[in-house]
């Protein structure tokens, strides 16, 4: 049991904990904060996988920008509402059985999975390696990303403006 | 393999800093709670002891316009993230990468122009 394994256990535990808290907390803002916990733990897992740049992007985009979007989404809605839940024994049991079946199916599928030898040297000049890959090998997907971002921006403007004019 | 261990071990510092950052407010606030006197009166418990009475809930419903600003921030944040690997690897890539990045930025700039023309940036 080396340090990497312990770090992986802690990080995956906090990631799952964040997800469970998000489902079980009552207030929407607390749910948002538990999602941030999951995002940050995933960034830690990226660090373990020698993907430093992706880890920083995870923190910058997900726990920074996407969280802001979610926070604004909450503020636009009636966020004082509390989650009222009904308990149903039969449904809980069925969901439990489903979770178990899913677990064993996935476990059986990935038990003897072999990915081939892992990539080495990813931690050396990580950002530069990513840059060379994107701008020398994956040029067309990279330019497509700009189109996707443009469509997202325009679509959001069209949708939000329509909503705003109805309010007037 | 050796440099991988150096890479992983250097993150021990970050873990130490993280623990300090988490423990510092917890220790400071709980130590303060143990030390300070606690004698609340009704007058002390008001939000502003010598100000106006607060009314309404602090978390009001926001205008939808704020959402557009947040969304544009996310879009251009993602654009900026692509600039970092480009800038770091620029020495190895040369002039072709510059043209690629120019196309990328121009396409997103069109989005900014569209938002501008539609009056999203103007506050009414």
C-alpha cells in the first residue's frame, strides 16, 4: 500500500461523498458546494494520473466557472424551496437491487480489463505536450471546438433574450 | 520513473497546504468560541444593532441578464484555457499554430460581436 493508493482512496472517497451529499442535502446552495467537493476531488485524481494541466483546468472551469453558472441558475429560480421527499419502501428496495445488479455487471466487465501499457512521461512538460498534440495532430477538432463554443454562446443569448422580453 | 516520483512527491506540499488551509479557520473559530464570553440579549442579536431594521430575504431572485454575463464568462474562460498550451508549445509549433489560434479567436470574436450587436452587453 503506497502513497499513491492511499491518495486515490481518499480522493475517490471524497468524490463519492460529494455526490451522495448533493443528493441528500436539503438546501440548494449546500448541494452546489458538495458538487464543488466532487469537482476538486476529481482534480486530485487527475493529478495522480500525471495530467497536471487537466487538473488545473478542472479546478478553473468546473469548480470555478461551471459553479458560477450553477449559482446563477439557482439565483434565477425560487431557491428558498426545500426538497420535500417521500419515502417508499418498495421503490427503495427495487433501486437497491438495481444498484447491486449494476455494480456486479460493471465489476464483471472491468475485472480483467487490460488497457495495454500505460503512457509514460506524461508528467514531463505536461502543458507543452498537450499543446503539441492539439496544434499539430488535432487541428480540425480544435477548430470545431470554437464553432461549438460559438453555437453555445449564440444559443444562450437567443434563449435568454426571448425570456427577458416576455418578462417586460 | 524517478522523475515521476519527484512529481508525485512534490504534491505532498500541496496536501500539507490544503490541510493547513482547512484546519486554520476550524481551529481559529472553535478556539474563539471557547474563549469569548457568551451573554446574548435581544438587542445584541439584531442584524444591525444601531442601523435600520432589515426586511425581506437577502437571497432575492436575480435578473436573467446576470446569467448571460456568467455564461459569456464561461465561454471565454474555456477559450483562455486553450491559449495556455498554445503559448507554452508555441516555440515547437511555429507560424502554423499562430494561424490556427487566429482562426479560433476570430470565430469566438464573432460571438462577442453578435452579443454586442444584440445589446447583451448594455445594461438597461
